[in-house]
C-alpha cells in the first residue's frame, strides 16, 4: 500500500496495525515493516497520480482526493504547534498557539467539480467515496512522531485524537476504505450560541403540549456539533417522458335531480418531452442509520429536512476542521445509494418539466419515463449539523430519540418535541365537544 | 400506533380538503364534526414534524437543455365531473426517504 509518492507521507506517520481492543499506549516500539491493513488499502491508494481505471470495473474514473494528505501530526506552518481548529467566525483553520489562520483548498477547485455537467460521461468517483472494505478496522492506530507512543483514532466518531503522553493532536487525512475520511468537508459556519438560540426558540413555541419530563430536562446547551456523512452527486442524463395531458375548454353547471353540479369539457393531448437534464449537487445521506426515516420509529426525517447545504463551498478534507466536533462514518456504497439518487433525480426532472406543462391545467399523466444516465459524479462529504437529541422513555417501555437539528450553514432549524399525550387528548376532546355543539347550532340555524 | 394511523388519516383529509378548489361544500361541517381529531392532528404534526422532509425535487439545482416538445391533439372529452385529470402524476414524488410506517 505504500504511497507511490514517497514525499507525501513522512515515515513516522505510517499507520500501524489496528488492534480492536483499546490497549493502553504501549512503550514505543519500532514500527514493523509489514502492515496488516495494506491489502485492504490497495484499492483506494493504488489509483493515485494518474487515475488508472480499475480493470474489473467498467471504466470508473477516480478523482484522487487525498493526494499529498498526511496522517499524524498536522503542524501549523508558522510555529509548528498541533493545536489547530476551525475558527467558526472566519471559516478558516486557526493555530490556537500563534493565531495564524489559513484555509483548505476549495473542493470545487481542487477536484474540478465545477465543470460543465454536460461533459460528464461514465462514472466518476472521489477516492474518498470508494466502496467500504468490511474488514477495514474502525479503530486505527498511529504512531506519535513527537514522543513515539501509539495513538488510537476511533473513526466511528472522529478522525483525530490526542496523544495521551505529549498532548499533541494526531490527524488522519489519508483515505482508508472504511468510510471515515471523505473527499470533502463543509466547515461549521453557524456558531454554537446561535444554534442554541434557534433550538430554544423552536422548543419555546412548542411548550404547551410538550411532555412534562422533557420540559424539565430540556437544555439546549447539550447540543452537539456533528459532521454527518453524505454523498453529493452530479448527474448528466437524457430523458424522454411521454403520456397524456388535458386542457380544460369549458366548465358549466348542470341540474342533477335537485342539486347543481359542475361539469367540465377538455381536450386530450399526447404529450412528449425530450431533453437533456443536468442535476447538480444532489445530496443523499450515506449512513444506513440516517437513511432510515420511518417517523413512527425515529426522527431522522428531522435531520433530512434541514437540507440543502451550500456544498459548493466545501473544502478538501482536513481533520483539523473536526476538532471540537464529532462525526459519523459513511457505511453505504454507491450500489446502495445509486437507486435512491436516481429516483430522486427523476423526481427533480419531473418537477422541472412541469414548467413546460402550463397549458395542461387539468394535469398530465406520464405513462413512459425513459431516463438514460450518461454521466455521474460522486463525491463524499461531511456536512455540519448542530444536533440536540432527547431520549424519551415511553410508558410502554420503548424509547424514542427526538432531535432538534440546526443546519450549521444556513441556520435552518427543525425538530421533534415529545408530546404530553394525556393533555393533548384532553384538549382535543374539548375541541371536539365544542365542534359538535357548533355543528348542531349551525345545522339548527340552517347554514 | 392506532392513534398515529388515525391522525395521519385526518391529516391527509385536512390537506386534501384544504387543497381542493372548493367543490366540497360540506367541508365546514366536516371540520366541525372532526374538529377534535383535526386539532389533535394539527398539534401532533406541529410538535413532532413527522410530515417534514427535504424537498429534494424542488430544492436541488437542475437545468433542462435541448428541450423538444411534442403536443398532439387526440380528442375532446365532454361532461366530466372531475376538475382534475384522473391519474395525473407529473407532481408525483417517489424518492422521499420519509415514511410513516
Ligand atoms: Zn502556529
Ligand atoms: Zn505523543
């Protein structure tokens, strides 16, 4: 797996074997030359430099997105400190020692994502979007080049960890096929205080029927900054929709027995729309948990609702954006996400075509929809969410996880507040009684 | 779960009735007779937002190019009682992740 470009990785930053058990940092040992994870790395690392299509794949083009990325100590270029984090106010990375600020390269520029979608042909994927190799370890081990100790990074929740011995921060920026290091990241922009205020406001408006335990326990300050995994997809397709449409020519009333009824005349047309469609930055959750949005079982739809994000402002992945935040790892591959993305792309297409169907005021019924995807590009991303979560213990012994989520780019806020069922049923009953009385009165008055 | 199912039914009814162009004059009476259920549904969705989702179909950037249109007259239809074409599906959304059950 050794990187073909020897300058891109300092020897001391080589990942070691990855023990599943969280053993305490052992005494620094010389790193063994054999690397147990090397085989599973091969797919991701092989295709660096000139993207060579994989022989077994039908010409999938890989954009190498972690070229030159290094693991281990990521040092401030001015003073050499490793205490680097996002300055939310500027969107830059900042050295917390000397206050020097800089930014990672725009992902659009670095990976040329901005080009004409019409020129996209075949399948293009970011190297950080490659298939997950199930045997790849979740907990990665790195050797601290400052003191020699072993440092574990649990990729389920971060790609950074601090060395227990010398307190330096170790980062993982090279891609391993376990979904932890994406192609790009969109840094937090909404400050925590703003998110807390939004969440408070959202919940304040929903206090009356809120569950009393929730009212007592709710603290917006418990909000967490989480980078959630998504795939960002561009699609170049040709579509042909055909069906029938109706245009109303006349409406009039007729007498049926005692009552007046409306009747309609219309012209029926065969309708065909044949066109190219470019879908840009279609964004799909790439964690199987988050894709489950069954609202009787979870409130993941809340997190779904705060989309879209301004993904065009994402930058090349750099673990330093993660400090102070957590992350969730991508666990879904292209073959699982493609059907979702394509179905949504068809929804988008139908939606846009409606602007050409104004004449058919009675509606259009498509009977045939042929969509030929000519080109597609997949880039994995971490997108920033302020997430307040509340575990409700229901009387039937079940639990339900409620979220209030804030899009940490746009500030869009959505949430689920546990309901005091007894109170709501009681008041609804009162409303029902009042309604029935009103209906009786209206009937008596002959309205 | 039964309450949720009932709430959904009412919610859909309210949406359907509210959205149609007014040829159901019994709506006022209906809403009074079901006012308790309607109130429950309204509050349930206001607090739980179980009906919300990302509107990917309209909120995703997309461009149509090289549009070729075919519109050929077939025939005239008369005396229909429905104000909308039956089976119209051009506003259909199939890729929503949010499901109720
Ligand atoms: Zn510095
Ligand atoms: Zn150390």
